[in-house]
C-alpha cells in the first residue's frame, strides 16, 4: 500500500449496516446515523428478518425530514435467507462499492456510534482499515471486545489501559472489525469481500488478516467509540491466568468460532498455531469450564472447517 496520506475531505462515505430481527435496535441506530453529517447514505442489509424489518425499510424510501432537519438517505435490501454477519457484510460491502463509495463504514445493528465517532475516524488521513473502541453501553469504561496489545501477550479489558498504551491517540496494527470500522475502496478492491460462508464469528478477523497480509495501514482510535451491549465472557482467563479464551454461551457462536478460527489460523498463521488452538480449546472445556457437550461441538466445528464444510452451523439455527 502507498505510504502517502489519503485526503478524506469530500469523500463519499457510505455506512453499511447488517441486521437480523432487531428492529428496535436498528431504528435507534438509523436515528443516530441521521445526525452524522459526514455520511452520504446508509445501506441496510436485512438477513431475512421476520420481525417487520423489511417492511420498515421499505417505508423509509419516502421519508423527508424537511429543509430544517435533513435526513441521511437509507436504502434497504432484504436477502432471501439469513447469511449471518459474514454474508451480510459480503453483500453490503459489494453494494456500497457499486454505489460509488470511497470509504465504507461497517457496523452491526446493535452498536451505537458516538455522534462524533465518524468525524474522529475521518481525521486520520494515513490509514486503510481503522476503527473505534467498542465499549460496554452500560459500563463505558469497559471494553466489549478485549484488545491484545501489539508486541506481546497482554490483553486489556479497560478503557484506561488502552489509553495508556496508545501513541498519538491510537494503537497501530489493531482493529475490531465490523463494529464501526472504516475501510477504503482501494483496500477492498485489493483484498476482495468478506468470506460469506463463515456465517458469523471469525469472518471479521479473517478480513483483518487479509488486510494485514496486503500491507494495509490498520489502527484503533481510542477517542472514537461505539457503544455496544455486553457479549459474554470474551477473554475468560485459563491456564492459571496465563492466557484467555473467547468463551460464548451460544452453541451456534461457539461452533462457528471453532470452525472458522481453526481455518483462519491454518491459512494465515500455519499449522503450529492451528494445533495450539485445538489444544487450548480442549484444555478450556476439559479443565477451565468442563463440558463434554462443548468439547463435542468444538470437534464437529473443527473437523468441518478442515474439510471445507461451511454448512454445519445450520443445525444450530432456530
């Protein structure tokens, strides 16, 4: 990638939101995005919701806030089937490029960017793939997604710890994709779209790994923030506190994590890292959180990933 800063003034910035059966959260988010003047438009990808989301999106085409209160154009697209976050962002990012986006702002429906989040992100002229901190909406001093600091094994869970580690208000080489991240059109054209077959969990990390391999300039901005509901025991300590494991109470999420993470490690880090993940998962559900059922789910997911089978998650869909 070029080392020259990229001007952001006047760039066409398009938000892509992926949603599934969370209409009230989507309404809240669209209302917030209406107040972001830097946005050109919002594209909402509806993963075949059954809660009236499609009908609500169809009604947005005729809305008009008037000259005193202009609204950001919102376009909706309802998919034929639920493709998960991975399928939604695959579709939405391609859609944004078709509509001439120069920068794409990616987010789920349950996040809520601070009003100045995009402005703070756009102030950085020298990045290709960068985003905000994702903080707990009920405890903004706590990170929803813990960050492993560059250059070591330290994982931080608190906002103050990230601020102390930042240089110039940001941490280079780290980003939490698809939670309010910006990506340049040039980078998408270089590395392609997210892997739709991953469904959920690991698709965002795989995209970051591809960006990293392509030499993208990546960073997290400490003072740009997205509020997000807590998601469980991510970063649960194990092995007597020497490391952590991303445990989720959801069988669907865990199956996809076991499958997709093993594939990511094998493809981007090599077999030693992949085998270490197998050992870590076995230890966690044998000793840290003993569960024969979860060990079996892990094995099914990992075996499917090694065979290139990305259909097994469908058994966990309600």
